[in-house]
């Protein structure tokens, strides 16, 4: 049930549920469910049809960074964050 909810939130039609997804991620204790929920949040940010302001994207990436607990999650986030920064117009939060 929780997995289905996380997957659904990860493919939500707009950005309105991202913060709810992140709140859910913070509360999940089961490792497998947490990994799947992190993946849903990651997919949410990387779906190519998502159009959002750069500052909103940056805020969402920072939320996901704070939620990344395992080394794999941190690596996954860092790699995609660097790729996002290459294309972002406002690079204030990007690494030099």
C-alpha cells in the first residue's frame, strides 16, 4: 500500500505532491520501501516532461540531497545534480 502510494506520487502530473513524497520518505523505516520511495522522488525530478523554474528545481534537488542516506542514494543524487547544473540557467547552488 505504501509502495503504491510512493510510486503514484513519483509520477504525479504536477509538482504539487513532491513535498508530500519527501515527507513520506523521511518517515519510512523499511529499507526496501525507503529505497523505492527515494527512486520515486528521483524519477519525479528527472522526468523529461517536467517544466519548472530553475529555483524550484534547485530547491527540490536540495530536499532530495538531504533525504539521501545511503552511499548509492548520495551518488545517484550527486551525478544527476551535476548533470542538471550543466543545463541550468541559474547555477547559484551548483558546485563550481
